[in-house]
C-alpha cells in the first residue's frame, strides 16, 4: 500500500510538472507576444509624434501662404485702382487734344 501510494504521488508530481512546463511555455509565448506588441506600439507612437510635428509645420506653411496670397490680392487691387486712375488721366488728357 505504501509503495502504491508513493507511485501514485510520483505520477501526480510528474503530471503537475508537465502541466507547469506547459503553462510556463504558454506564458513565455504571451510575454514574447506582448514584447512584440510593445515594440510595434513604440514605433507607432514615434510615427504619430513625427506626423504631429509635420502637421504643425504644414499648418504654419499654409498660414504663411494664405497671408502671402492676401497681401498679393491687396497689392493687385491697389494696382488695378492705379491703372484705372491712370486710364482716367490719359482719357482726360486725350479729350482736350481731340476737341482742339
């Protein structure tokens, strides 16, 4: 009886050890999977930060371009006014010479 009990205990211990090895392997797989995911997340985080900076630079460039466009439109308007005034002056100067 004592031998049999000892043999049963040994078999149970071997079974428990086998299950522990399996759990250890599964845990190690999970650890590797999580490390890989962390690495991917770190890379993605860096890319997001880079995109954020690039986006800010592009917004600044867009603001400057819009400002230049407004300035060019104002200058264009002033030039058109000057042309209209010069045309009036030329027309006024030309009018008396035709009448005389």
